[in-house]
């Protein structure tokens, strides 16, 4: 029997696109028994997995679930499991209409409307469909918190907008027995703003029945789970010191609720609230406050008041700073200025902003390096590149040189302890280590490298604290985050607010541990514009390294080096290392970095084919593993591309049955892709050119 679930390659394609944290499995094999006592009522549509006894079970609080790399590895190995996606980074317009004519009307309005707002063509909006069904769905990227919405039509027909707290099945077999298919892979979803989605929904209501439309309240995924700010007792007391305890009752209650939230309801928060309140004339008794404190509870689906509210109140309460007030605080400053010369603060100065003379030794400390001229001992290093560029292999090769204390490309190296936070592709890390050791004649014990195999959320204070503790106890000098997208689940990468929090928390880890943060990140869609997302990431980095690839070769480029030379470049290739076979007898392999001369021509962003069918075939090839050591089976690519092309076998009335020409179109498109150099064939496998994994299959030269 053929697999009912999603392919391992499709799982990996989603992971490489930065969507791993939002994925959950769904049991597609209806023959799997449901675990006794499970609240799971049916299989095939809701998040579910299979336990060690072969029984299906659901996920408690699945809307809060963030998948780990180990879980993704296990789920992707079970061909009975399909994939559903939580609505965090993406949202779905789900058209649940059994009337083909009506469904076509909705598609004719909805798909072009989305395309127009997103600035793409209609055929670039991913559409999910099933054979012999008029129902379909369209997926878009939008990380704003939006509720579920429904337009009820006649009978059971409806149009739904799946917002936060919802999920959509994106791969596998539907309970009806039909496979989930896509016109354009969901990873290509165009980006819309919340306002644009509201505009689309208003148009749908206007056309298909606004009076029957409903908007559900956001569930506890977005409300009632606001993070604590991690403030110290002193910081909370300082904030309250700027507020009048005799403020209005509503504001006073909000202060108490914020402290309750920040301190998780413990007596520390109560003591701060009570001490501050007791300074006001309205204060009655501790017992009265106790009663009020006990009424503060977390209500799922209802926004919590956090200390961010108190911080805003403190800013608004702050009085304008007058020069006269400051002068009164400066009494004695004139005397302090006597007895020293030069531009500097005097020896007795204990303030926050000391002035150092240009001759001060602290200003003349030499820069310290892990790899001299390449990786400084600093707060933040960013290494970025496109999927398939080899960025993780390069990072590991550099890290291994640091762990061994050996020169890297002629550069001096200071031996140090390295920790990898493997938030993406943990399943391949073992092979990467074994390949490196085999290639260099080492044992794993020779590498002073440790691994964190759970994916932390660096937007969560609890995870940040625990990760810092682990790195500190592990004695790491540098920690590598692979990748940045996987440790910021649900964040808007283009938002300075979200990314600012993530960078601030990485800096906190650095301050607590003394270890340098080294982040591996993805390129943006326009590789010429650098790393993906907010420009402040580059601004915050002390060093930035780009990994690029094209038909002319691969290149490591320093694109930023504070107070250093950022013109250095190195050429490299990825050589395949055979590692034996797995339990099924299939070959296992990975890659190592081999350094070669730099490409003579500049590496530009990889070109894309122009034809719609060629684009679909190339996307399918990448999803099937054309940029991996094993490559993609040509039969799998052809089959996947054929299934992604819509085909209606029912002829119009009075016409002959249409001939299914999808396969011939795909085969011709594949041939053109190979002729144009977009793909390379080696036997029955396909590879992305420049990604020289196929060196293990045929001698292609150095």
C-alpha cells in the first residue's frame, strides 16, 4: 500500500523554509486505533500522532505547541502521518463549498484579489485542492494576530478564514481517501498585511453574504499567554516609585494585575503592590489588598495586563526635566572638577556614564579573535545564505577548527569550546559530525563541541534563562544558533519590535555567559539585499558572513567587520562522504567543506526559470531533495509535479474526454531545465548545479 502521509522530503522542505515550529502531524491512516481515554474523536483532520504502542493520540493544548527538531525528525519518518500547519506565520482562506459553480465564483474573486494586493500573478498564490472535490484553500503569509471568520452560505457551504488558534491540513491523505495537492507549494505563499486581509474579507462578505458572516473571538493562543518581561524586584519598585498610589481605582487595579502577571501570582508581587499602596492616603489594609489580589486570574482568551502597561504609565507620569532641578542635584560637582586635568570624569565618579580619556588602557585593548580576521570574540556574529547554499556546513567547519585549535584557511585560531543549538535539521547533525571526522581522520571525542538538540524560543524569557544557564554550565565560549528563524517561532522577521527582543535576549545570554552568539540565518528573497528580515539584525552584528552559490561555484564573503577588513573571500565546494547504509540498506551520506579557488565571476542570486511549468518542476525537485547529498529521484519529481497541476477529467457537455497531457508537459519542462542548467541529472537522480553532492556519484572535477 502506498504511503498515506506526507513525504519526508516535503517535511524537510517546510523546515528549510522556516516553518518547522508551526507544524504538527495528523494521522492519515484510518486503520490506526485511537488510544483508550484519548479525547481524539476521529482521524485525518486534527493534530494527532502515533505512540509507541501504535495507537493514535491528540495533543494537549496543541495551539501552544512548538515542534522541536527531534519531533519533526520522528514524525517525518512515519509515512502514516500527514502535516497540519498552525496559523501563526500563515493564514488560510478555506473554501468549503460542494457546489462547483459557486466554488469557481469564489476562486475567480479571491485568488486574483490576493494576487493583486500581494503584487504577484494569480498562479503564484498557492492553492490546495483534492481530486473529485470542489473544495479548495488559499494560503498567505501574515503574522498578525487575526481571529477566525466565517461566511455561511446555503446548506453546509461556507467560506472560512482560519486565523490564530486554528490549523489547516497541508499534506497527506484526506479522510475521503483523496490526496492533498497544491498548485504552487505553500512555502511560496505571498505576504499580506492585516489590513489587506480585512479588505479581502469585506469584499467576500459583500459578494457572498455579509449578513451571515461571523468573527470568532481569538482563543488562548494569542490572548491570555502574554510573556513576562523578566523584571527584577528593584526594577518593578522603581517603576512604581514614579506613580501616585492615590491614582484612580481602575489604574490602581491594573498595576496590581500587572504585578500579579509578572510575578506569577506569588507573594513577591503582592509585597511590592502592598508597600507601594501603603504610601497613599486611600490605603485601607493588607487584608483588603489580599482579597483583591486573589481575584486576579488568568482568563483564557482574555488579554492579560502586563508590566508593559505599568512602564507606559511610568513614562506618561514622568515630569519634564528642568535645568534648575538638575543643577540642584549637581551640588559639589564644581569641586569635583578640581585636581585633575584632561577630558575625563574624576576618580570619585560613581555614575553610569563615565568619560574615559583617550589614553585610558580600556580604549587600547587589542581585538580578540576565534578565527583571526574572520570571527571576532564579540557579542553577535551573523552567517547567512540561501537554502542549499551550504551555510550550515561552513559554520560547522569553522566551529570544528575552533574546537580543535587548528588554523582555518591560513588564519590563526584560538582554541575554544563550542555549543551548537541545533534548532533546525537536528537529524542531519550526526551525519555531519561523522562525515567531518571520517574526512579528517578523527574521532568525535576529538572535537570539543556540544549540542543542544531542543529548539529554544529566544522570545520567551523562561527559555532564554534556561538556555543561558545551560551554556554557562557547559562552559561554552561561543554558541551557534542554527537557524535564527527556528528560535523565533511566530515572530515577524521584518518587525523591529520582535527582532529587537530576540537580539536583546541573545545579548543577555552573552552578558550572562561571556560566550559569543553566532546566528545562522536565511537570505532574503532578493539575495542582493542580504539576510532576511529586519535591517537592524545587520546593524547589531559585529561581523556578518554571506554564503552564496551559483553555477560558477560557492563563495564565503565577509560582508561586515566592525573595525576590521570586510573584503576577504574564500571559494569552497561541498564534497560527499559516504557513511554506509541504514537499516533498510539505503546509502547514508553527508558533506564536508573543501576549499578551492574563488569563483572568477561574481556570484549573483540564482536565476529562476520563466515558464510556469518549469517553475513548478524546479520547485518540486527542490522539495524532493535536489539540494541534498542524496539528490531527488527523477520519478518522484515527475510524479510530484504532475500531481501539482490541476486536471479535470470530466468533459464539458457534448465534448470529448480531454486528454491528460500533464506528464508530457512535465517531462518536456524537466528536459528544458536540464538543458538550461537549472538541474543536473546523474543516473536516476537530479541535483541542483553548484551543489556538488553529485560528486559522490560521478567525477565532475574540482
